[in-house]
C-alpha cells in the first residue's frame, strides 16, 4: 500500500495554530498548505505567529506542500496591483517559503473574459514570476479559478503551455472548473492537464444561479462526482497531494467530514495501491 498523501489548508481549519496542530494530530496528518494565520495571508502573517509556525513545522514535522499568497487574482489591466504583487508580495512569499522548506508557490491566472486569450502582458508576468521561483528552486502551481484565464483544465493547459517554463505546473481544483453533474467532461478537463497536475484541492458543492462560485458542502451532497474524478486522476497517474479546502462552516468539523469522505473514496477506488 502506497503512503497516503493528504494535506490541509491552514485557514480551512482555523486562524490559530493551536487548533491547526490539534486537527493534524487528531487526524494523523502532517502535510499542510499555508494560506493565512492570525487573520493575515502569507507573506504578511505577523512575525510572532510566523516564528511560532516555523518552530511548530520543524518540531512537529509538518511538511509544507505549498504557500498561497493569493496573487494574480485581479484583472490583468490593473498594472499597479500586478507590479506590487510581482515585485513585493512574490519575493516576500519566496523568502517565507524557503524558511519552512515549502515545495510550491500557488499563483493564479489573472481575470479575463471567457472567450479571451491571455494577452502578452499576462504571459510575461507569469514568466517573470516563474523565473523568480526557479531561482529559489520552487515550482509555480497555477490554480484554476472561475473567471480567470485558467478556469477549466483545457484553458489552464493553454496558459501553462504559453508560459512555457519548466518550473510551472498546475494546482487542479475540480470544483473551481464549474463542471458539475458531468463526470466525463470533468475527467476530460483533468486529462487535458495530465502530468501538469502536481497538487489537487478537494472541496465540493452545488452550482449557484448567476454566480461563478458554488455553494459548498460535503461530498455526499455535492454535484462534482468525486469518486469518478478520483478514478480519472488515478488513470492519468496523479501522485501528488490532495489538499482539503473545505469552504463551509463550521470549518473544523466540516473539514473532518470532508477528510473522512475523501479517505473512504480513495480506499474505495484503491487509489493508493502500489
């Protein structure tokens, strides 16, 4: 039996590290994705909280799968925001990542129209971001998100191909692709990314009329079809981590439910078989 690869997003459990640590211990996990703590997103987490985090990560053996500073989520025409994120927030995030031996930096693909190709300035910015991360030996993971140039697997693949950098891959979030109730179409979307997928976010929900984002909840009531999607991910050889990204309250208890559901489905499809 291969080793289980499941992580949590820190603030999907709580903003305080004591609670995060309790969840990890209670559910026999050691891998995390750092997004925010103490009410601030990385890299702007307060120094005292960050120091506590560094000590816990080392002392308790936490594996940091990724840092997610939440950059490049705005419209590409907002040049002032882009400049700040590229020249200030990303370098600070890289510095934080090196301090805790993180493996990846999660970035986004800028907002743009659904029928619009990413313009040269988007590609140039992401190429520059990739070069900065390469210098620190950190892989960039582009996370797909509704309303961006990377929403479906197909469009995320196109964006990564245009960036054309060996340190750029994908953080695949099936729920962010807005392909609900169509397991074959969702599987094809993941297959289009194939071995670009290095990390997978796990959440589920139901489509909401007039909204780009779902109404989130347990897998058992969701419309994504996680069992079928796990089979598709297994078929394409995905061997990274599944990151619990709950998105519905109460976070601690709901994350436990999602984790239990995911573990049951992974076992059911023999995902971890050698």
